[in-house]
C-alpha cells in the first residue's frame, strides 16, 4: 500500500505524463493577468504595456527558482535581479546572489570579497516563492578577509572556526548581497559556492523530482504575483500624501529602514523631494519604481540616486526633482515617462529617520523653488553622467 507521499509523487508524475501539468501551468500564468489587466490603477497604455513585460519578468524569475536552481546538494550562485529583471523593488545599488541550501550539508563560499560598501549573507526558511510564508533566519555582515582580498566562508549547522554562517534547521535558501555606493570604482565580489565533500558529476534530476517541482511552481505562481501586488505595493499607496512612511524590513539589509510613498507628476509639473540625510549614516538612497513594485530602468536612465551620487545643497539638504522632462538639476529622478509611481528611500544605520517631503510645483517655475546656486546641467553633461552610470553597471555585472 502506497504512503501519502508516494501517492503524491505518483500523481505528480501522472500529470506530467499526460500533459495536464503543462496545461495547469499555462492556466496559472493566465490567471495572474488580472494583476495587471484587472487593476483599476493600471489606466494608461504605458502601464498596460509594461505590465505585460512585468508578468513575463516575474515568470522568468519564478521558473529559475522553482525549476532550475533547486538542488541544495549541488548549489549554484545566480544573479537573481538584473537590468532586465527589475521586479520586487530590487535596489539599483545592489547585486543579489541566490542559492539553494540545506542544513544537512556544509557549504564553502570562496573567492575575492571585492570592495562594495556593504556585503552580507542572509539565510531564509521555506521557499523563496512561498510568499507570504517564510522568514529571515540569520544575517551575517562581518567577515575576515585575507590581505590579498580573498575570503572563505562556511555555511553549516555545526560551528566553524572562522567566517561561519550558522544554518538553522529550517534554512532553505540564501542571499549574498552587495551594496555599491561608487559605481565607477567599487569592485564586485568574485565568488563560487560548493558543497563540501561533493562528488562529480552531479546526478541528473529524476522525472519524479521535476514533476513535484512543477506542481509546486503551479501552486506558487498565483500567490507570488498577488502577494507582490496586494501586500507590498499597497504599503506605498498607504503612505501619507506628500511624505514617506518609514519602517524596518525583515527582508532588507541588516539595520535598514525603508521609506515608502508614491508620486504623481503631470507633464507641466515637477515634484520636489526634500530631506536632510541623517548623520553617521552608512548608506542612503532614493529610487523610483512602477506601480508593479518594479524598479525603473536604472542603467540607461537616472531613476535612482544614492548618498555618494547625490548633490547636497549648501544647507546640507538633499533636493531632488521628479519630472518627465530633464529639469537640468543634478538630482533629477527620471520617471521614464510614468506620470505616477512608487518612491522608496533606504537608510542603513542612520542616527535617525529622515523626514522626507514631496511638493508639486509648476515645471516652468521650478527655479523659483530651489536654491539660487543650484547648478544648471546641459543636455551634453546629462548624457555623459548617464553614460558613466551605464559603464558603472556594466563593470559591476560583468561575469
């Protein structure tokens, strides 16, 4: 007599054999179209068109995590988000490396640490796509680096003598995150991961394993799309008008505070963002996003600024401008054609939470509302700034 587990495996394999698994997969994809096409806030051709691309981008990530990078016995470090996978409010200053893990094994991450401003490893339980289930377990950001810049880190349930990341019994996946402040000089880490004691070649996945993974993915797809849309985007719209609402984040970098809000900017308007950055802050940034909690294109446009890139006025205040046309100020945040969207501020280990305000003024009168000594950038100067920005991203993401 078959056990319940054996029956589930057999059923999953039968669905794969008959083609019903693929049909169910297609139906799950079709069902999430309502996240875009059933949302009253999606009221322009730009939002609808980019919504189609967004649905495809999320599918790209979910299939990679649900079907490809699945074996904790032979882990791989993959870059989860990119300039063409901007979902989940990914930070333009960050590289996110993802791997599957298990507390049954010991892992070694080794290579060059690089020179990113911040570097951490975080472990999580459940599965990445099982949102909103799951929680963050351990976050380690202090590692001993050798004089030649190399580093070796062990992840295991049992203690290790140096650079140890403890694996809780529930640990199932991990992030390596690097935050960059100076895009043109800081170097990305060059890392590999392996299971200690692994023998090669790795075994090919069994049909039963793929069948079970397919069933999990079919279940996860609707919940992940809707979880992003309902539970996370909604927090931006619930912020008071003209301000950002700050809170901590269990899934963010250690010691981070998130400010969430939203903006609306007409063709003839400019939105001025003002705040005084906290003292003794390790890192801060501002970022524009779409209605889908998706980062705007950030390598070929200036849709974000961090504390290294931004220019403060003589009084120590950051004044940024959101406008559809280039206002010629250094701190332009380009909404990439969107008249409304999300605004995110990140502050890491600051001595206080900043009071961020937004006010809308006529675009033609913008210069009356910023300090008189605010520089005027030419189109050529802007082009060169963004050109260097693009090079900085290519340097960071080169293999």
